[in-house]
């Protein structure tokens, strides 16, 4: 959303309207008092460098968060907060809500929009670990590492390698070419993989196409990587038709949300031998039920939604927040503003 600073009774207030994602601005500090900020207690050590001198309330759970919201302008929603809507509704003076999470599907976006609140996310904070996981998952699958590990468990020396395939020469199509998608591309290219990125607004960037053109590229795609938010427009983005359009032996990697793929169609394509395999860090539902066939398919590499995992995640999220808080105080545009109409 875009923020316009309009004078009212000698004090600035926020007015907003939808504009393209990743744009936005905020209001300056009040002239007559401190800005109150509500933050997760567990981030106290990494959020100790706040500029200016805000009033800070720390919370540990939904109850303590709600109790702290009186007079707060800024709220950081922690991963463990169980009732986001309740916390937001308690903040009658809220102007800006932020989170380290990238995906906000399931959030009360209509409530945020009705309150004309700015929402910023953690886009980019997980790009390094997630991109490393994608390379790990695809390499492991293509090289047959799971079969090698199982043979090791059995103390069995295999007579021949489980796979003769190489990553070199593969053609990747990355649907969702933001910070994470670009980081994935940066790590695939040194392996000799050519990359095409897919963006809603591709512009004139070489090697990047629009969402209207991605399906035409599927017959020449060896590695289909999904790195796009789950919205109404992307739900079941990849179904039976899209999987059939991929060349025989292609791999699919999904590190975004399980609902991007028709899971039944994916299982059928894996069992038929049309797909070489899949690396899945996300499933639908999560946790994946024990009876799911995905657990036992030999050409599937599964990780339990752990691709974000890094010891530096909250440090990176804190850096974005500290920069944004400084921008907020100066009335400048914020980074990582979520387009509430688009859901990312």
C-alpha cells in the first residue's frame, strides 16, 4: 500500500490506498510523545539497537501481547503468536504491523486492510538457507543419495550407483523470482544449470518471463522450482496438465507452500515414472500424515518445512526491522511492504 501524510489538526495521519507490492511509506514520530512498540521478548537481544528512544513493551504469548497493545503504534508478530487478529484488534492506535515471516497466507489481511494498517514481512531473510536446501534436495535426488544412505543403513556395498544423472546441463524454471528465487538461481548456475525466472511483473530483465508465459516453457524445463506465495491465484498452480507438460525425468522442487501443487496429481506423476522425482519441503497438509504415499516413494526427498532453518534468521529480520523503524521515524518508505490485495 502507499501512505500519504495528510495534516489534520496540526498532526500527521496515515491514509492509504492499494498500489503495487513492495512500495509504501509510514508516518513520522509523534511530536508530543514516544512511539510505543510491542515486540517479542525472545528478540530482546537482537532488537537492542532501536534508533531514537521508543517506549517498548515485550510479550511472550498472545495474552501478554494483547495486554501490551494499549497505545502501541508498531507491533512485531512473532511466529508463535496464536491469535493474530486478537492482537491487532487490541491495538486501536496501530499504524504498522511487521513479521519475520515471508508468507502471510492465513493472516487476517481483510482486517489489516479495513484498518488501513501497513504490513511488512521478512521477504529475503531466508533466501540463503532456503536456496541451499533447494540445491541440497535436488542434488540428493538427482544423484540418488537417499538410496545410498539406505544402503549404508543396511551395511550394504552397492554394486552400481543408484543414478548416473548430472545436475550439469539441466534447465531450471523458477516460479517466484524474488529474493529467494534469485538466491536459488545464483546457487544453481555454478552447477551448469540454466535458469529462467517467472515474475508477475517481469519488466525487461533478461531471463525473466511473466506469469502468462510460464506454461509454454514447461516442455523445456528439467527442474521446476516453486518459490511463490500461496494465494487464490496460485492455489493448485501445478496440476496434472502442468506435470504432464514437463519432459520425462524432470524434477519438481517446492519450498513455498504445499497448496501450490495438486498433491494427488504429483503422486501419480511420480509413481508413473514420468517425473524423475520431487524435492518437497512443504506438503498439504502439514504435518504430512503417516499414511501419505509421499513418505515411501523412492524418488521423493522430503524435509519437514525446515528449509528456512538458519542461526542467522532473526538477526537478518532484526536488521530489516531496525532499518524500517528508522525509516518510520523519518516518514520514509518502508521495505518489504505487503500488498494486502495480492497477499504478498
